[in-house]
């Protein structure tokens, strides 16, 4: 689905967030499709993007604005946009212990 690819492109531009893919997803090296697409669900009344925080503080407002821009002019322009943080990368917490 083209909209999923466009949402992932917008997410790539947001520092501190990356798509959250299932731990059970096969290794990326041999998959003929984008595993990151598993982080996005597009339904009739909801777009849900699952992310991992790689930096704190979270940049969810920026991510929401970027993702919402992708939805303008599509059937999903007015649906609920949900960003779900599924995990926090250890590196995002390094500054807490002086690293």
C-alpha cells in the first residue's frame, strides 16, 4: 500500500523514532518486502504507527505533524492518527547514567 510507504518515509525524517517491527519478524536480509511496513496499520477510521524511541525526550508532536501531512488529500485525512511507542532503545537512556 502506497500510503504505508509514504508514512514510513515521513517517520524516517523524525530524529529519535524508528518503526517498531515484531521481534519475530524474519531477518531483513532475505525478505523481498519492507519489514518496517509491519509497524503501520491503516484502517477505515484509524491509522496506527508503532515506533521505538531512540532518543529522549520523545518527538511525538513532530512525528504526528509529519504523519498527518502524508494523510492530507487521502481517504484517511480525518481519521484518528495513533502513534504507539512500543519500546525505548537503551541508547535513549544512556544519558541517565552519564554515558
